[in-house]
C-alpha cells in the first residue's frame, strides 16, 4: 500500500491525477503528495489527514512493539514451512521492512539458528545472501509451531491497535442530508425517513429499524452502512499478551483499493516520515451483516485448538464501521441476552474479551449498531432495553403512489413495460386477499416474469397470465 492507493481509496484523487503528479515528479522531484498539492489536485489538509492517520512502518525490532522472541519464532517458522531463504522474501511475507528482518537475521546468525547458504542473483533485485536453517534453528522452529501454527504478517501490538481505533472513529464522518438523499436516489424512500435516519447515522449510536416484512428496512440499512467514505486501517493480526488474534477478514473487510488495480507512485510516492506499515490493510469502513445465525459464541474470541491462535469476534471485526443485526429476534440466542451482550458495550464504548486462560482485557468499542426486525419491539425487549436504543425508526408499507414508482423502476430495470391495467391487476388481487403492499413484491414479480419468458423462449413481456403465476409464487393465498 502506498500513498497513491490511500488517496484514491479516500476519494481525494483519481488515477489520472496520480499519473499527472508522477510526470511532474520526474522533473520537480519531491514526494508524490507534495506534487499533488502543488498542482492543486489535493489540499494540504487532506494530505495532513492521511499522514496523521496512517500507521508508520517500524524501522527496528523494538519499534514493532512485539517481543523479539516472538518475532524470531515467526521468522524461523516461515523459513521452516515455506523455505524462505532471502531477507526480501521474508520481509514480504512478514510485512515488515528488510531492515527489521536483517536485524532478526543477524541475531539468528549469532545464536546459530541460521547459516549462510551463499549468494544468489535474481533479475532486477541484484545479489542477495541465502540463509539456511541450522539443525538448532529447525528445532526452535518446530517448537514454535507446536506453540502456535500462525504463519502470517507480524501482528501489531495491542496498544498500537487501540491507538489506531481511536484515530479513526465513525464520528470522523458527518454525512449531509444531500448525501443521504443521493444514496437513496434509486430507491423510493420518503423524506420523513431521511429526517429520522440522518441523526441516527451521524450519532453512531444504537438504532432500531422496525416494521412489517418487505417495508425496505434491510435495504435502507445496507445503503446507510455503505455511505461512509473514509479509509481506515485494519491489522492482519494483533498480539494480546503473547496471544495472536487474527482481525482482517477477506469476507468482511473490503480493501480501499483492489490489489488488481495498478496505482502509480509505489516507488517514489512513500509517506513522509516513514513508509506505510504493511501489517495493516487500508480498508473501507466495515459493514458486517449478521442474521439468524448470530450466537453469543460469535461475540467472543474464537480459539482454534488445532492452530493455537484466535480469530477476532464479529463485533471486533466491525470496529470503526457498522454492525447490522438483521431479522432481530430470530437469532439462536434470545433477544434479551443478545442485547445484554451488545448494548452495554455500545453505551460504555468499551468491551471486555477473555482468552481461554481467563485473562480479560478491554477493547475500545466504536461503531454503529443497527437492529432490523419485522417483529413487535415490545415483544422483544422491555422498556429498559428500548430506552438504551437511542433511535427507533418505524417503517411503513409503501403508499399506492410509492408502490407504483417502485414497480415502474423494477420493470424498467428488467427490460419490461408495466401497463396501468397490469398494475391495477396486481393491486386489486393483493387488496382482495387483505395483503399489504411491500417494497420487495415488484422485484419478485418482475424476476418471475423474466424467468418464465426465458424458460419458454417467449418475448420479454409482462402478461396477465405471467403476473398471475408470479403472484401465486409470492403468496400461497393467490392461486394462478
């Protein structure tokens, strides 16, 4: 990750901006960020914010804030398992600078863990010294693997982790009503929802979205969660009192810039006052969505007895972002117990996790917690719990006018033409059976019409017969 990637991830500059700055850099020299500022493509405040918030790379073993013995064990494990022999290769896999690896290698040589294997020349990299494990070093590596099978980027210290979380709280971003309306531009969302949702989003406090099924709660919640633009930094792993906890999760964390995107500025575009610490991943704010599968175990450290290291709990991976508990009330654990586990940390902005040895440690708890349910809130929690949820927003079925707009939008998106006669047909049949209008129904009907047309190789067209069949699949009360 270089400064160009971070600036693109934050939306401050474009690839074209970086290319232009790189051209200027050829004859003006200077850092990439400084050239962008000089060209008026980036403000000093924006550059300062990136430099302030970005983790700096450790330049020595001491600066990693990880016990030297743990670093040595990790390096020897890489050499034993992956056959790494060159400082460059080890630095890449451990995500630390060559200087730090060389410091470890010098120590390993003095302790007779490694021995020289001669020089090797690699195209474009010059000559490097091979380092081979000695019998003593191999024994130490095997012993280290018995203690933990973790072989990955060097963990960050727990103190460094907490400090970084404090630098990138959700409250750093204050969305405007215009941004919220723009995010909902392709949805049919009334202005009253904008008025209720904006303070909830900017407040970063617990929010309850409730209403009948299909009223748009989950869609709106997901869209809310995706509004945040800041780049935050998530560590691959954290060292907590000698225990390794994996945090970065490819399934949940979205990199600010895809690894497949080639961004100029990687060589001469480093950050001032030290390079970016590659033990961290520049990500978009996490949006973690959990439904009926949520259990209390998912909110605790996950220890793997086979690998002998931990995986971070769900809400720890969601720090500095959004945790959406969808279908609240249908989890494996009771609503009261789940609320007890989540709301108290949200109120106190701190949570306590426990290792398998019984050691308890606090972690800062920053992020937005959103509950979405189609059940009656008073059946899920008492008034004391309801009082703890700062924002409670009720969703209603769409009006006929809104329903018409939703249906027209969905028909157009599916390449269909919705006539007034067919719209009235749907509306009449739903009303005749006492069924509420719902946001999801038009998409459901259009998808079934398209699938039927393709299955029977018919022209893409909404017909009364196809609508009738779609409604029969929508509700069992409605026969074709």
